[in-house]
C-alpha cells in the first residue's frame, strides 16, 4: 500500500495551500491589482484625452476647411466680379473711343463739306467774274463794229469755246 501513500490526500496540506492561496490573492490584490488597475485607468484617461484632443483637432480642421472653402468661393466670386467689372469698363471705354472717333469723323466730314462748299463758291465767283469779263469783251467788240447775224453767232461760238478751254476743255 505504499502506492496509496503517495496518492493520499492530506487535509492539512490542502487547508494550508488554500490559506496560502487566499493570503497570496489578498496581497496581490492589495499591492499589485489596485496599482495596476490605477495604472490602466490612468492610461485609459490619457488615451481618452488623446482621442478627445484628436477629435477636437479634426473638428477644428474641418471648420478650417469649411472656412477656407468659403473664402475660396468668396475669392472666386470677387474674381468673377473684378473680371466682369474690367470687361464692362473695357466695353464702356471702347464705346467712348468709338463715339469720339465718330465725332471726329463727323467734324472732318463737316470741315471737308464746308471747304468743298467754299471751293465751289470761289469757283462760281471765278466763273461769274470770267463771264462778266468775257461779256464785257464781247460788248466792247460789238461796240467797235456793227455785228451781223453771222458775226454774232461766231462770237457766241468763240465765247463758248473760250469758256470751255478755261474750264479744262469741257464744252
């Protein structure tokens, strides 16, 4: 029965082992579990604060992004307004330049017309003077001699030829 002695159960050993286990459990709980639990709580708090800071930073980044998008949109609107204003100014200036050119052209046309009218009046006056001179010459020739019908026709033809030659050969 020696084999049974090795397998035998000693109640005192079991109670002492259980007592040692209970004491070890309470010591570990007292000195190890609570500090480790506190350390885990501190780490959890640190992680929570880091997550909160990251979420806050993300919210701030999103707010900044929205603000910059609004500013960009506003800048685009202002750029469009500036381009439109510049285009309008250019169109207005082009209209002014065209109007000024039209006014100058009208002035040039009026001056040219008035100069042409003046030249025409001078030409008319010159023709009148020449007609008077020729009429005076014809009258002088007629007074110098008596003129018959053939002489009269010849003088008129001569007068017309002379006027035609003086005006550039036109008859």
